[in-house]
């Protein structure tokens, strides 16, 4: 086995990374383990993390505040693209991994580390996302993924190992869902959720909000202001995008918004079942999409929908730091130049209902679209348009008649 003097570990303080620190020190004798935790909005999960990391064997812990960068450089560009994986998943874990991995590489270079380690399993998507990002900035850096090589085969085995090593855990065998939390979302996997036949026990698992049944009986209204596709104000009050997402999480969570229960196709080939909470993000996506219907011309809007599918795949597959993703982002950025205006939404028991929108760049003309009398549209123009648009159909039908074909 290759020996390393210093290993930088992507550290969350969860079950996987908590047991990895002593495991690394056992299997790479004499190595120093430097833990790196990325603050992408986990909140209370970061409390006491430094003490825990050091007590379990790390020489130090870096806690890096990356919330603003995460929102501005990863979340907003993905939202502007309209990227949604398999029509449901708003990519909360997916676009957090590239920024975390990039920062870990920076620390590894600063610490002159010999290797980088992570706690991703060999069945998941995150191993790909982390390692592709690491390769983008440190192509020759060795990567250690204990889940591929160690003797532990399950989360129960990890819990046993933690107890043996005296590592404090905030989960039990009954509550050891696999979770990932950041300022955008919270995911839940494992235990009873592994069987798609089981209805999620929302009273037990929800942390960012309530189920629609427990939402208020009265609707809540929100008005979002966008400038060039970027949210800049909530209910008339100017805020940063981070502040807006934070407030929308509270409002959306209270109204049962953003619960997704889906069976998705993982990059590694298997299907998995996950429950996601994305209250603020769901509202933001809805408002932005509505504003685009007002501000984008038909061809751009339709083509952008195709781009959104590919953009979502790139993010989900961990291909953020690629020429194609950068090129698609450049296209999306161009489309956002006129996506400016206000969108009002009604939130009611898990539903998002449009309640009005305006924009100085609106392409909607009531004068042209009206069913009433107007003097700007000549309805006879449509006859010539239909004749030309339908000419290929007519020519084919004439040929069929000549050849004696019938319906």
C-alpha cells in the first residue's frame, strides 16, 4: 500500500467522514489528516465540528465559508439555465460538490498534501462529482476513497466501528438516513425509503418545512424581482440572492412547498429513491421560468429548454468544470439580458400559483393577442401563412393521390 505523509479529507462530520479519520490513520501509519469542511449553508451541522475532527484524529480543521460563492457562481447559473434533472430534481447536492472539491484542492496545495480523501460510496454519484473536480485542478493528485477498499460494507458496520473507536455520532441505526444538507436543499435516502412502495413519513424526516397537509389554510403571497435573470428583491425589499433563498426557504417550508419523492437514474447505472426538500429553490425556479415566458422570444425559449436538459445532465454527472458546461453557461447568460421584472406568486399547501408578472422587456402585446377588436393585426394574413406553412403536406397528399394511396 502506498504511504502518504499528509492527507486532506473532505469532512462533513457525518457518519462516513467521522470514521474515515481514524481509519486513515490506521491504514496509512504516521500520516497527518487535515480535515476540510465547506460551509455551503448546513447551519447547525457545523457546530462543534472542529472539536470533533481533532478528537477523532485530525491535526486541524478548515471551515470555509463558501455560501455567497456557492449561490452566485453555481446555484444562480443553474437556475437561469432552468436545469432540472429528470424533470424533478433541482440538483441541490450535485452543484455543491464542484465548489467543495475545488476548495479542497486549494487547501491540499497549500498544505502540500500527498493525497485527497473523500467519504463517497462506490455506489453513488458524489464520488464522480468530487473526483472529476479534483482532476480539473490537480490532475495528478492521488485520491483515496475508503468505501471502495475498506472492510465495512454498510452504515451499520460504520456505526459499530464508531462505537469501537469512541466516536460520538448524532445518528442511530433507526435514524441513519443518508442526508445531505446545504442552503438550497436537504436530501433523504436509505432505511425505509429504499423501498419505493413505502410512503415517506414526512412527520419524521422533514427538517426544512412541513407537509402540505400541515401548511396554513390561508395562502401566502411573494413577489420576486429579477434583474437580468438574477433575483434582487423579495416583496419589494432589496436583498442578495443568498438572503432571498434563505427567506424563501422559510416561507416555502411553512407552506409545504418543494417536496420531491422520486426514483432517479444515478450516473453509475442503478436507480435510487430519494426524498428532497427544496422550498426556496422551487419558488425561485417557478418565478424565473414564468418571467422568461414573458421576456424570451419563442425560438430562444424553446431552444433553451433543450439546453436545460443537457445542462442538468452535466451538473448531475459532475461535469461542471468542462468546456461544454462553460459554453452552455455563456449561451444562457446571453438569454438573460432581458429577463428583468417582477413575478407575484401565491403559495398554498404545496402549490405555487401564478398571481401576476410585469417586465419592461415584455414581448406580450395585449393589443395583438386580444380577442376584441384591434387595428394592428390583419386576420387575412393567416390564410397565406397557412398555405405556405402547409405546402409540404399538400404536395405529399397530391402525390399520394396520383399514386392511388388512400387513408
